C-alpha cells in the first residue's frame, strides 16, 4: 500500500510537470493566431500562410472559441480562400457576430466565393446595423449615400440610418446629414441641415463649426449674419479645421470684414494643419515671406512655399 501511494505521488508529480506543457502546447497556436491577426488589424506585415496554419490548428483545438473562428475566417480571406471564409463568417453571423454579418454582406457585394447579390448584402448589413452599435448604423447610411462597393444609392435609406445614428449623438452622422440636407432642393432641407450641424457644432466638432459659419455667411437655413459666421470659423480654426484656418487668415489679410492684421493672417496660414497641405494657404505664405508681411522677409522660404503651391494647386483640402 505504501509502495502504491509512493507510485501515485510520483505519477502526480510527473503529471504536475507535464500538464502545463500540454496546456501550453494546446494554447500555443491560439496565441500565435491571435497575435498574427491582431498585428494584421494594425496593418503590420504578417505571414498570411503562417497565420492560416496557426489559426486552423487553434480552431481544431478550440472548436468553441468564436474569436479564433473569426480570426481563421480573416486568415482565409487574406489567403483568398473566399468560399471557406464565407462559410465561416456565416456560422459566426448566425451566432450573432456583428462583424461577421458585415463581412458576409461585403462578400455578397464583391462576389467573393459566391454570386453577387446586392439583396443578400443588404439583408446582412441591415441585420448588423439593427443589432450593432452606432458606428455600424452610420456605415450602412454611408453605404447607401455613396454607393460604395456597388451598393445602389438610396438617399432616403441613407438619411434613415444616418438619422438613427445621429439620434444616438454620433457626430459624424450629424455632420453627414448636414451635407446631405444642404444639397436637397426642398425649402425645408436647409433648416434640417442647419439643425444637425448646429447639434454637432455644440459638441465641439470642428467640421460642423466651419460649415455652420458658411451657413451664417450665406443665410442658408438661418438668418444671415457675418458676425456669427466669423465666430464659428474662429471656433473651428481653434479646433484645427483647415478650411476655417484659411478663411480666418484670408479675412485678416484682406481686412474687409475684420481689422487687417498680417501678423494674425500669418499665424493662421502658417498652422501645420494647412501650411504643408493646402495650396491657397501656401500661396499666401509665399507672398508674405517675399514681402515680409506679418513675418521676417525670407526669399528662400517664399520660393519654397510658392513652388509647393504650384505643385499642390489642384489639391482639395
């Protein structure tokens, strides 16, 4: 009996050493799969074949792990095994995975591993938007608006989903609605455009503030007021909006609606947000360095900005 107990304790000791090894071996492929696929999500270069092998092995050892199955579907997609990936995404979609629903919708739009079906793409995307978070709702609205990936454009459906997202205080949806309504011909639309942009502007969105300044300047959806236009452009510029920075710089340079100040104009034009990207700002900076307006005269910098302006003159901010 003592011998048996001793043997048992020895067996338990050995198992105690080996068990962690077996668990590690089983989880090793899962860890490698997770790491590789997370790296790919960060746009890091990943060995696609190695990712597929590790994820396939991980799913075999952990068949109930839906995250690993999603990684495997992604790995199959990366390796262009579209039929296999689609089947895996469908399994996940049926289990309520929102990301997989969107992936299935994309596959039907792109005809990857199946015949193209805009109807089924719409079914899966609508299901994802209905069950998913606000970003999914916004994305579906954006798809209807832009007809991206061959989605048939539908402004009414776009507005429907954008408004659902906007009602959940999603700022990009508010701003997008402002643009959509501002381009509609119905007299009530500019007021709706102003309504959504105003909501976004109050949440300190720079793009909405800049656009709202335009509305006040032109009397779109609101009584015309250049004073209020300047107020919103200034707020937008303070938040780094390139167009607002340019507008404020131009106003100070010309001295028509604001007191002329080359110094302030230079401060706005020279902000990195536009100085290296926006051609009209580069033209002003070139002139100001050349003439010493608001800054010390510098012919070399003047030449640099004027040359950059010439190269970028078709760039739209």
